[in-house]
C-alpha cells in the first residue's frame, strides 16, 4: 500500500483504545486484536490514517477496542461501507472485519462482489464456525455433523462454505489464512495483506471457547502451509480445494490492479451541492 | 522465543524485555477478563502477577540503559499457545478458573522461561550473554519455586471444576 503514513514510535498497545473487551476469557478474538495492533505497529501506521469497519457479532466489536477510526456497521454490511470509504478516501488504510456468519451468510453476497471489485483493502474474517453472540447456532462454515445446537438436531447435514475457494473464484487478489493461536504469525500475514494492493482476504481461525470448546484443539492442528504463495490462480485453486482448513500462511497473491475510480472534484460551495438535488 | 547461539547481550535484553512486557500486558488483560466474569480471586492474582513481572521488566530496562536494543518483529519470535508458554496464551484463561489454575498457569510461564534462558546460556557465544542468561534463568526458577509454594496453599480443584450449572448455552 503506497499511501501509508509512518509513525515509527508507536507500540502495539498504542493502537488499543483503552476500552476493555467483553469477549469470553479464552476467546481467540483477543489474539486477533493483538495481531492487528502488532501489524499496525510494525507498519508504523498513524492511527488517524487507518479505519476499521465491522459488521455485527462478537468479533465485530473490534472497532471499539482500537484507537483508529472505526465504524460498527449493519449486519453483513462491513464490506460495502469499507468499499465506499476506501474509494472516497484512498489515502486511508482500510480494514474490514467480522465473523463467519456476518461475512459469509448475511454478508455473503457482499463478500463475493468485494473480491470481484478488488478495492485496495484488507478483510479479516474471524472464523469460529458458530454464531456465538446469539448463543451457539450453526454458521455457514460449521461442519455438517455438528449437533450441539437445538436448532440443528443431528447437524446441518449441509456442506460447509469454503471461503478461500469462493474468494479465489470471485477475484480476491490476496488470500491467506492465519490463526489466533499464533498471534505473531497472524501479524505477519496481516502486514503482507495490508501491503498487497487490491482486495486482501485473511481467513482467521479464532476459536469460540464457549460454544465450540473443542476448537481449543485447533492450536495442535494448525501448521504452516508447506508452499510459497502462488500468483497462478489455477495452482491456487488446486491448493485451496485440497486444503484441510488448517494450513496457515499466504496461499495466493494475485497481480490484478486494484479498482480505484477517479474521484470527482470536491464541491467548495454548499449551494453547488444543493443544485444536484433540485427536482 | 527460540534459543539462538548468536545472541548478543543487546539481543537477549531486547527479547527478554519484549517477552516480559507482553507477559505484563497479558496478565493485566486476564485480570480485566476475570473482573468482567466476576471471578475476583483470579483477578487479584493476575494483578499481583502483573506487578511482579512489571518489577522484573524495570530491572531489565535498567540493565539495558545505554545500549541500543535491536528491533524485534513479532514473527522473529514464536511464543504462542502451541509452542511456548513464556508468554501465557490467550486461550489459557477460563472464566471459572480457580487460584490454583491461575498459579499453575504462571508456573508454566516461569518454567518455560527458565528452560529457555538455560538453553540460551548453554549456547551463548560470549561470557556476557552467558552470565545474563544464567541470571534470568535463576530468577525464573526461583519465582517458579515461590509460585509452587504459594499454589500449595490452595486446594486442588475439583475434577469437574469447569462444570457450569448455569451454562451459557441455549438449551431450551
């Protein structure tokens, strides 16, 4: 990203707002918050030049905990808001964040088209395969046999959504996976994502210790992908289709130019603006 | 943090400072979490642990005076839940944890730190680094012993300590 303003003296904690998170103890989202602040500090970003837009859900509380501009948007609508912000203020570093339900179900359509538009921003989806805020219902990424919710007795019996495959097919320019069990590794992925031009998608595994306590085992299951990032979508497609959901790292780095419409001149006079609304 | 045989005194101090600072922040965070879930015993212990680590951080800062410490990127070290516990992982906390668990977590931290510094001591190339690592290892071991003694004052948790009779799950 070439519009970054550097602020070398800030430490990760300087990017925190001071508002205490209310996530459950043990929640993976604490690590994601840490990874984001570490990435921002490493990139020496000035907080006033960064904006984070979220949807609704546990993980979407993120903007309140950061000392950058934030917008807690409508459910599933973080991406359209972030897209509008980035195209009108291309000088900002724009991040969007949310959970798997917010991003892949309620906001599923926006996800595909944000990948397709390829606006220069980074989208972090904290995936815990459950709707946590509403007390534990199956989400699009839940395994078909997960039967702990009374709403889906015997499991959903529906194939889960494969966000990385969808992202590639829809045109995302950067696709990576990170894990809250490794916040330092996640910080590296986030730095790479923010520096890569175009739409960067980071699939962040973030266990829900309350409704999916078995996900604590993810820390034993995640591992670095034994491959270098590819720029070839065909290779990436094969890689992502055979992925077991626990390979970490940057898996695809495309070279499509980011979409940035030409900005119209700013209106100096309010009466000039009014003319546009006269019927 | 990986032991490395090429650590200079400044490298070791930089890594130790980063490690201790993160541990202080993590204990503070855990204390805040325990306040939120109304677990005052664990919250108080985490605050005490944070103060202890804060004092050690000040000592290391003092030792670093006059030195230019190298910048360490987060990915230059690999303490995390899965590999090391020199800094307690976020997933170590549980809303029903007892003082016994809290102290056990801190004992793991000190044990891991002592082991790491001993490794650094054994592989260090200079006497200066060796001596410093030896001191840090001894300090971590002594604090671990103290924590073990303190933990012995608390009862062993029941087998079903995390059984919540008013669980957050939607059951109806």
